C-alpha cells in the first residue's frame, strides 16, 4: 500500500515547522487551481507528499486538522500557515486537550445517550474548583489517620489522586483499571502506596460518577470520555473521517499516547504530516509519551532534517558539554563562547548576573531582547531581585508565563473587602488593615480628584470602621472627633465611597444584585472606569477575577439545583454545617461567598501580568524563564545566562513530574519505577536539555553558579563540571 503521510524528524531549529507549513501549502495547492499556488515546490525536498484525488471532498474544502503541543505554539503555527496561504484558507489549530474538550462538548448528546446520564449542558471545572469539590466529596474518607499514614497534607494528596485519573486517561487507560495498575507497581518506598489501590480506585470512580451526574467535566474526565467512548463509537469515527481528511501535527514528541489512536484513525483513509524532535521532549512526566508517539513513523515516509540550526552553538559545544556531563573527570576546556559567573552566596550571584547584563547592554554589544536568563526554577526572591535590578537600570524584563496569585493584587483585595461589607455574615473575613487598604486603593482608582493616603486611611479605619461578625460597617466621618485632621480631599473621597456602599446595600435589600459577580462588575465600573490609566497587568488581573467569579457561581448555580433533592451534595455541606442542621438560602449564600474568598486567599487562582505577545517596552526586554517555559515556547537568543548552574534541579528539567506518570507509558506499562530508572531518566533528560538549549543560542553562554543555594546547602549539580571547565567572566574581561 502506497504511504501518503510524512514523518519529519530533526533537532531543534532545523526547519521542521517550516517543512510542515510547506506541506500544508502543497495540500491546499493540489485542491486549488495549480496556476494560483501558495507555495512553489522546492526541488531539493526528497518527499513531496501529495493527497490522492480520491481523498478530496466533492464539494467542500479539504478538512485539515492542525495540532501543536501547547497554546503559544498553536498560535504561532496558525499564524505561519495563514501567512503562507495569504489568508485564503481558514485554519483552526488545536492543542490535544483543547481538541478533546471541543469534541466532547460537540458530541455531548451522543455521550449522554451512551452513558445514560441526564441530558444537561456540560460545565467544565477549572483545576482549582476541581480540587475544592473533590476535597469536599472525599473529606469523610480522607481522615487524619490516612493523611498521617501517607505523610502529606490533604491538598497534595487530593491533587495527586486527581492527577492519576488524567494520566490514565491520556494513556488510553480506563478509570476502572487504575487500581489494577497501582497494584502492580506498588512500592514500599513511597508513602502514597500506604493507600490501598482499590481505595484510590473507588475514590476516582465515585468522583467521576458524581461529576457526570451533575454535568461537570474536568480535563481527566474529558480525556477519558473522548478516548474510551468517542473513539470507540462508530458513528463518531465516521463523522470524524468525513470532517477531516488530513492531519498536521507539530512536536508530536510532547503528545499523549491517546493522540496516536486519533492519528491512526485519520491515517486510515487519510494523510498526515508530523514533526518529531528527539531533543525537544519537554512534557515527559506530565502526560506525554514520546516513545509511543515515535511508533507512528511506521505509517509514514520519513524525512530527516540533518542541517545544523543556523547561528547556534550546537556544533561547537554539544559533544564537549555532553562528554563533561557524562564523565566529570574528563580534562576538557570549553571555548570562550562559554563563560562563568561564580560567587559564594546566591544573593551575590543574582547581583553580579544583573550587573553583567547591564554592563553588556549599556556598551551596545547586545540588545535586551537578545538576552535570556534561564533557570531550573525561579523562586520569588530571584525573580524579584533580577527584575528590580534590571528595571532600575532602565532594562525591561519579560518574565515568561509569570503566573501571579490574584490575591497579591491590592485591587483584588480591595474588591473582596467591599464584598464583606455588603453581604451579611462575612464580618470575620475583614479587619482594620483590609479596610485601610481598600480606602487607599479605591480612592486612587476612582475618577475623582481626591485621594486618601495611607495615614488618613488608617485613621478612618481606626475610628470609623465598626467590626461585627454579621454586618461590619463604615460609619460617617463626623463620628470621628478630630475629623478635621483628615482634610477636605480625604473626607470627600471617603464620603463618595460611603454613598456608593449605601446604594449597593439598598440594591441588595431589594434583591437587585443576583450574585457577587454582578456586584464586582458594578464596583469595577464605578471605581475603575478609566481603564486607559490601568496597566496591562491590572486589566489582566481584573479580567481573571471576573472570569473566576463567574465560573465559581456557575458551578454554585448547578449545584444548587441538586441541593434540595440530592443527598450526596448534602454530604458535602455536612463537614461545615454539622449534621441535621437546616441550611437557609442566606446561610448557603454566605457559605459560598466565604469559600470563594478563602479560595482566592489561598493563592490558588493566578493570572499572567504580561500580554501574550510582547508590546511596548517588552518588545525589547530581557527574557526571564525556567527551563521548562523556555523550551516549551521554543525561544532563541544570542546570549544565554544559565542561572543556578550547580543546582541539581537541572536534571529535573525545570518542572516536577507527576506521580505515576511513568506507570502509564506504553513501552513499560504498569511496571515499577525504581531509583535506578529515575537516575537514567534524569541523565537522559539533562542531555536533551543541553542539546536543545545549545540549538537556541548563537553567541555566548554564561554559566551562573553560587557555591551555596538559598537554603545554605552546597550546590553540586550535574552541570558543575561545565562551570569548572569554562573561562570566568572576570578573566575574560
């Protein structure tokens, strides 16, 4: 049988994505008028994969399913295809999880029929909501004795159990088989296995049933529904093949095993083009199965791109660096393109690294946008220090995928304080300091000319705030004997806030505020109406707050439908309300708001303060990223600063692997994972990291090493031989 699919393999930045785009254009050209080609065939290409005429729909455009490993790369790939086709061909690129979700929702009626569940529109749970509801559902079963036996807190244990469900689903394993897999891989070295596998399995089955009964979908449940039900449904498969005759997927080394089943279905009668980078494996341990995905090459013609990435240090350094890591005692010296910055303390390291960057930029050798600081892990101290020092010198910093807790924003804290004043029963969630901060923030954001400074806000909070467990209140400023000390501006601003609060109380009493989401909208509209004065960070945080609140009350509305008739949700409430207690509507509302505020205060919900694409000063900014972030986004720079080069975290790849991820890999399915396996995996991961990063830098690498870590321990990581084998920055200068 003639094979019409293409498997493109090559190292980082060898042109795999461009080759995929070219292949897409060839497919589209074959469908359109040959005289109006989007892409001229390159005669140097070995494989020009054409689609047989029999595969084209009679009256419709060719259906091409386009995939990328993550959301950022998805946008980049879609933009490249649109540019190459002059925007004449509509392209909708997907990530694997995004595709699963869209298909499950699209074919939800089919699923409700086969699962025999209530036909209601599904609601997807965010990870933080999933965690909260699962904790409540399992509260009575995960008691203190169990937590002591596993040696971890409830939050971590619940998250670990939920992750098992998603890992199993991504591998194509039914939820019912998770207990069987855990039984085979049980090891006394991990306290988690103090939980009986059957017990873990029953928790997950109960959770899945509870969610499906309510119409709730998590990423794990979505993936399982797609893999176990849709892909095995003949009606769905027929419709899938009718919609898509071709598939194009970039970086398939980071795809879960379930994607191979999807691809093979499309290739059975269709065509495909795939790119694979053996050095670019990033998501191993997070659900990806690169070895299993590589087996897809058997169904394709292979095209190997061996050309070394243009303008990279890969050829010069790859072999020598790999040899030094494998054999630390090797007597090798690295070329001057690799230099080191070495200090005793980490604080000094951060200072010297920043000063080196400042000096280099000021001298005009490189631009800030040509520099990347890459670390195995970025703690708050390092991030704050580097951004602070560089920003003070006038050098902007673009911190990649910097997710910051919403509660860290004064705007969010001020809005939550407003809620506690309007809604009854929330008095224990507010104090004098919160009131003072709220007054400062809201008076500065409102569109009047008067503001309240921190000192006067403190005085108002001391003398005008009336604490109460049910109805805390802000009193009129006249009740403060020395109100004249506040001044006209602060008094005017405070009274405007009081007037708005009074209007909101009247609306609440008349039931004109359906839920706190509408209240938040009103507050933002009144106090922060001039968004032109707001930074992107503030707008992103407010948007995330509103989306989180809307999602939270959407879940609450769905649950309230079962509150009076379903016993299982009553069991969720019993932990807080006490058995036999009648919960009024107001008490239920107060409880929901309390849990929402508590959720935000835990720092679980985050927002990125930076735009998706660099704008303004960020267009010429130093990039600050973890190894995982930098490799995932496939960035490239002239200069690299490898921070904490002596840290053992370099072997981890900058991202913690999920417990149980190796149990579900297809080539070693349900086999134990011991210390020797972990050591081999870390060594292979480190070599991939080195090869990948070397292909993403063109001029110079600084290995930044401090003898002592933040906790005072000596750093003796696997990259230390590289530090010892290179020239110090001071010596070079």
